[in-house]
């Protein structure tokens, strides 16, 4: 007997939503389920006091991928938001990413020549580090001790809950270094926030699909599997295989959302707190993502948190041990018939939204031909 659906899609996050849209458009019958009470996964926004609050952390869409940019622009219009975070260290503010403004704030250097000379001097003691063995060594080799201690060490150690000497160097690949007065955090050609927030994008993608929220796949596994010919699973891969090779490690976060009776709390969407002794890593003021003029404001304090069963897995810990465990799950996944795996949890990877859209489009092209 033919099943009711061609695809059961577990997870209504960005990956699941793009795949569901592509499958439905090609005439496939899809059922999307999510255990949360809303669609959107981590890009979900909740409206508070007329402000779109990035409920699971600040999300800025940025990409160099023209196909992905054109794709998302078919569903929503993006505003002109450019991410230019500030760092607060011991009460002083510094521009990020590291650029001429930052160097001026750190050392008073006014020209690229002065700044380069100063950085050379800062780096000189670490020239002997050929291949950095950990994050601390990479940071010191890149910019010297002053930048490391004021802007990297404290933030990184609280974010990851480990000493920087025990963290892989690749984590700070995303901190560009510039000799212009340019505070744009990203180098990508396209950037912005969807007008009306990210739910507008998810709602448009899922507009033709059947969606069941508040439905945990594992609580109804046999019954849901029986409804469809194939499954796309975007949840945690170790959970799918009942942790048979052990649990993958994650870093979690705790978000403290607050409505404040002021129209402008910090004058910027993102302010990082780079001291170790301050327990949160950043404060997000959401109205600035949309140039809001509401009389009140909503801010979110973001606290890094140890992961434990029952908490949200936000960042995979892609060290050697976890990569080995993941590879074993991946082999099982590759041998599953009629089950596809996609998205950041099933692939145990940190993927930005543009990579997520690209991966979901590729998978749909591959299997829906
Ligand atoms: P998710 O959004 O996690 O969706 C997976 C869904 O599956 C969830 O809704 C979950 O509830 C559901 N699910 C899991 N298990 C089950 C189950 N058993 N049954 C039913 N449903 C289940 N990217 C950017 O490009 N720019 C940014 O600025 C940016 N900032 C970020 C900040 C933070 C704090 C984090 C964590 C990520 C950020 N990202 C950013 C990355 C972005 O969030 C991801 O690229 C994107 O959300 C991945 O989508 P996904 O569908 O793979 O995963
Ligand atoms: N980072 C830092 N200081 C900062 C911001 C970031 O040292 O003020 C480091 C930190 O190790 C972090 C990494 O850069 O884990 C990536 O940070 P980013 O904000 O780019 O990524 P996100 O945490 O939003 O994924």
C-alpha cells in the first residue's frame, strides 16, 4: 500500500523548510514535524513589544553565494543591516572585526603603516610558532598578546568553557583583520535581515506543506515512519542511532530576554563582553537589526552553558574525539535506506544559514530529480 506521504521531514528548521519547499514544489507529499511549538528552528523570531526578537541568538544573513541570495530573496526582502559589533573590555569599547578603528582604540595608531608596524611588534615574540597547536597560539601569532588578552581570551574561554590552550585553533578563523576603517564584521557581498523577521522566510517556505508542531519524532517514531515512504532527519544524529557509539558533545547557551522601558539601551545590535569575569558573552538589542523606533526595547543576555541531556545543543564541539564518533554515525547513516540526514545537528557541523540553504538545495536536487 502506498504511504500517505512521500517524505516525513523531521525538523522545521531552515534545512527542513527548504527541503520541504523543494519537494512540495516537485509534487511530493510532505509532512513536516518539529518538537518545538513553532517552526524555524534556531532562526525563529518571537515578537515582543512590536520588536522581532531573535529568540535563539542573533542571526545575520550574509553570503557570497549568489544562488542562495537569489533564492532567499524570492521569499522575503532583506533590509540593509550590516553587522558591526562592539567589544566591551573593562568598560572600554572597541570596534570589531579588528580594523583601523580597533587599532586606534587599542594603541592610538592613525595610519595603516603605523598599525602594521605596531602589530609586527606585537607579534614578534611569537614568530617562532610555526604551526599553532591551539587557539591561544594562533591568536598570539596573529595579533600578539594585547589583542589576545583584551578581545579574545576571556570571550573564547567562557564561550567554550575550556582554556584557550585546550581549544582547536580553527575556532578563530572567523575573525578577519583589516587595515581600513571598516567595521563590517563580514567580508561577504550580500548581507541583511529579512523585513518582518526570519519567520516570514520560514512561513513562505512552508506555506504549502503540512506541519505538525510540538511533535517529537522519537515519541511517535513507528507511527510517523509508517506514514511516509522516506524520511529526512534534521535532528541529532547520535539520538537517531540511540547513542550506540556514545554521545556527541555540544556547547549550549542560555538566553535571558528582557523588555526595557527605554527606547535605546546600547545603540548597537551586538555588544560583546570580552572579560572572563562577566558571565555573559554578549548583549543583543534586537530593534537595531531592523532600525526600530519603538518606545521600548528588548535585549538578550547570552550566557554560554554546559550541554546536558534536556538542554539545547547549539555548537558542535568538533574536536578529534567527537569527529571520530561522528564518523561512525555517518557510516551508519550512509547505509540507511530511505532515510536522508541533513542540517547542522544531523551533520554535526557549524553551518551558517547560507551554507544550510545551499546544502538543502543540493540534497533536493540530488534526490528529487
Ligand atoms: P535547526 O535550526 O537546529 O533546526 C532543527 C530542527 O529540528 C529544530 O527546530 C528542532 O526542534 C528539530 N528537531 C530536532 N530533533 C527533533 C525531534 N526528535 N523531533 C522533532 N523535531 C526535532 N548563521 C548565520 O548565517 N548567521 C548568523 O548570524 C548565525 N548566528 C547563529 C547564532 C547561534 C547562537 C547559533 C546556534 C547559530 C547561528 N547561525 C547563524 C547558524 C544557523 O542557526 C543555522 O545555519 C541554521 O539555523 C541551521 O538550520 P537547521 O535546520 O540545520 O537546524
Ligand atoms: N571571538 C572572540 N572575541 C569576540 C568575538 C568572537 O574571541 O569578541 C572568537 C570566539 O572564540 C568565538 C569565535 O571568535 O567562538 C567566533 O565568534 P563569532 O561571533 O564570529 O561566531 P558565533 O559565536 O556567532 O558563531
